[in-house]
C-alpha cells in the first residue's frame, strides 16, 4: 500500500526525540494506516537503536505477557518471580539488538525503542512492565491504539506524569489522497478522478486502496494519453471491500448494528427519530466509535461517518428489511404531521 504519511511519521520522531518525552501514543481509527506508520518508524530506528516490536491481540489480551511470547522462553524464566523473569528476558532481548548494532552507544544517547501496535489489545501485565521501564529511563515507547477502546492501565498514567505526547491520526488530506493514487497507479492521475476516490473513501487509506484496486480490475479506471481517468458515476464494490468494512464493524453490539443499519438505509436521519427506534446507548456507541456524525454542527440529522459503510451495508442488509425500515420511519413521521 502506498505510504503518504511522511508528515505524521516526522511528528512522531520529533515528539519522541524531545528531552522530556519518553512515550508517544498514536490515536487512530481502523484503516487509517497507523500500523504502517509504526512499521516505517521501526525500520528507520533499528539502524541506530535497539528496537522491539509488539503487536496487540484481542485473543491474547487476557493472557499475562502473551503478546511478548516472541521474546520469551518461559521454561527458562528465573524462579524469583514470574514478572521479574519476564522483565529480565525483555532486557536481554534489547541487549541482543544492541549487540547486533555493534554493541556501540545509541546515536545521541537515544534509548532503546519499543513499538507497540494496537496497544489497546495488550494485557495489563505487559503494560505495567513497559511503563516501569519507561519511568526508569530504560526505554522509549511509541504505541498506536484505537480511539474505540481504552488502553490498559497503567499506560494512560504516562500522560498524567507529563512523559507522553498524543498524536491523533486524521484521514488523508486531499493532497495526500492524490499522491496516494499516483503512487499506487505509478503515473499521473486526473485530479477529478483522485478527488472522486478520495472523497468516496472519506480519506481512509485502506478503503481508497481497495476502491482503486477493484476499479482497475474491472476496467473502470484506465489510462488515457498516460493519465489515469475514471468514470465518476461508477464505483467498484467487491468482496475485499465488504470484508474490510465487516472487519471494522467487528465488536459492535447487536443493537448498535441495528442502529447503524437504520442510519445507512435512511440517512440523513434525525437523532430524535433514531432514539425512537433504538436505545440511547446504541446511538452513543455509534457516535463514540465514531460510525455516525451530525450532518452539521447545528443539525440533529445523523449521517454515516464514511460513505463506504452505507454502500456496503445497503447491499448486505436483506431486501425485505431495507424496505420495511424506511417505511416504518416514514409512517412515524407522517403520523406526527397529522397530529
């Protein structure tokens, strides 16, 4: 996938290089490219400091130190305490990286770096271990986490102690989206075409990648006189895009899914109308993820945060339901008008 996050990567490097900063948290939503940014960071940093990479996993989140398995040999864990044994093995893994670098001091005295992807999905024991190493001045940490989930304690404490910075990853700008298209297609792209795909994807790099890939495969995006041009009125929609959307909606409650379907089938939908059909908790869940937003700051009309959600949901919702739900909303509205 094309990489157009040089500015965000530079912001992370600048933040973690500050004398008072020992941790940087990258707050992101699904598909915005946080994992790729951390991968680029690790690749660049491992040339001059020891780097350990850790990948959070929901399946391992309840297993103490489960995400650290690549660096541990539990059979050889020292007998003092389990936690102390894990810490010693992590420090040993860092020392191995240092030896691989030639055993010299890090550039400008920089500390070893631990890069944590999906930090919201690590266990508290792992979080405590890294926080203690940060506070002792042993390591620096850069971690991504989903805005939909809280990070395990005590990672948030690093904010309160003033040792951490937070960077919020936003969707691609129009300029970044245009560059993304040109890198992916290895050639110039008609500005209106790149705008069409960028706006349809709402700046989400994963959606943008899948839209372009499927459009090329279906012949809807072609080169003319060396420039890529697509038909704005036509949008490719394949299985890979459906799978990506369903993956992003995983973990949504059943009632939250029902509320999302209602908005997708009837947007823009008044918040008061949605509250008549589902619980306030379901609406709040969609706003918090966020999967829906207000059409304007002064409006109570709700729309999907990303139009791709609507395109996929409207095709996946059974036809009978897609007909019944908007009619039910219309009947409620008509009834109030006659009162």
